[in-house]
C-alpha cells in the first residue's frame, strides 16, 4: 500500500456521479484541489452504509477545509445515483469496477468470503494532493466513525 509522501499515477479514467450527473473523467481532473478518497465495497450493505452516512453527515466540513470528497466502489453510476438519493450524498461517487484506483495506490488485498479467497480493494482512505502525492492514509477505517477519522487526519497534516 502507498504511504505518506508517495506519488501515485493519476492517469486513469473513472466514471463518477457528481451533482447527480454521470461523467467520465481522468482521476487527475478530480484533483483540482486536495482530495479525500474513501474506498468501500458495495452500495446498500451494512458497513458501507455506515461509512457513507458518516461522510454524508460531515461533507460540508471537508468542503470548508478545501478538500474534494470522493467515495469509490465497483458499483455502477446508475447504482450510485440511487444510493446518493437514498443517503443524501452530495459528494462525488466514483465507479471503479476494474480497481484502477486500488491498483494506483497498491491497495488490492487478499480477501475471504464463504470459504473462497479472492483479490479486492481494501476498505481504506487516502488524502491526496493536487499533484498525486499521498498526504495521508487510513488503512483500516472504522465505518461508523469514518468522517471523524478523516477530519482528524486532515487536521494533523
């Protein structure tokens, strides 16, 4: 996994839902100011809902501090639009079914479910500067207290 001070490759494409609209963007375009990227597994699941409810509740704080807030999963933009409406999400939801972001941050890990082993993105969060430099990482986040964790990390930078 990348560490503070590492620079990631930002030259990959994502589909995002921003302001209720679906767009295809280069990740670097989302770095017009520093960004917080929160990786979660799937819309409408217990821990992921807690993670995003925490972010939705505190989204204005990230904006006041000058950060883009991005939550990223493998879900489609169609699913993200419904999810944003359901949870009152005003920040960017990114669709990354090919795990381009997790590859760029070297955060693909071995997982196990129902006795099967597979590779997938870690539930983690990254603070990334406009040039792709990693300012901070939370490797194992706490879904219900996620926004507080991130705000604490930002305040410590």
